[in-house]
C-alpha cells in the first residue's frame, strides 16, 4: 500500500499489507480488549475519551498537515476536521451515559424498558476523503457504549489511520 501526495504524485510512505495471520491476531486482540472494556464504568470511558480530545487538540497541526499530504485537502479544512473529532469526543464523553440510560417504554407489561448492551468488536472500513472524521463519528459513540473497534483505513490514507 502506498500513500501518495495527490498534488505532487510523490510517494509519502509505503505500508506492508497485513497477512491473514496478522488480521486474525488483531481480531483476537480486539475480542480480548472487549472483555475488559465492556466492564469499564462510564466515568472511566469518559476520562479516556476526554483525554483523546486533548490529544487531538495537542496534535491538530501535525495531523492536519498529514491529512493534507495524503488527501490534498486544504489545511484549513484538515484542521477543522481534527477539531470536529475533538468536539465529538467531548460530546460523547459528556453525553453517552444519559443517551444510553435505560428508558421505560409502554408495552402493555408491568415493566418494559430499553436497555443497551455492548455488542463487541466493531469493524470499521473507512474511506479516504475524511480520514479522521469518518473514524471518530463511529468510534466515539461505539467506545462509549462499551464496544471496541478494528480500523481498516483506506490504503491511500494509511498514515492518518496510524495516527
């Protein structure tokens, strides 16, 4: 897989393809991580998600430059994308517990309600054009709900996927 600057045609980086064994290992790792992550409290998940938002803030410029190199996106749009990812991380850090709280429903029974449970590892096969946002719009709510994820970024933006 190659990451190529669309403006210059320059090869930015070359990444090896994953072997089937490496894919299996990643899925096994995610399954193991899920066993622990699903048991974490909303407070702990929120702390991690808030720390992630801070990390995005700290690295906005570096990651925006990388995004611009790999996608050809204007730097201002790349910065805005990283900032939006920090925003969505903070949003779900603050709101996930109330969004996922049990809700009573009328169903003709003495007590009926909707209860959310984590599902497990979520596979995310992502496009190239919004390499950070497409990940965060799925990952922030999924992680806050107690799930874990396995990311497969578009090969042209592998650097963004690794970041």
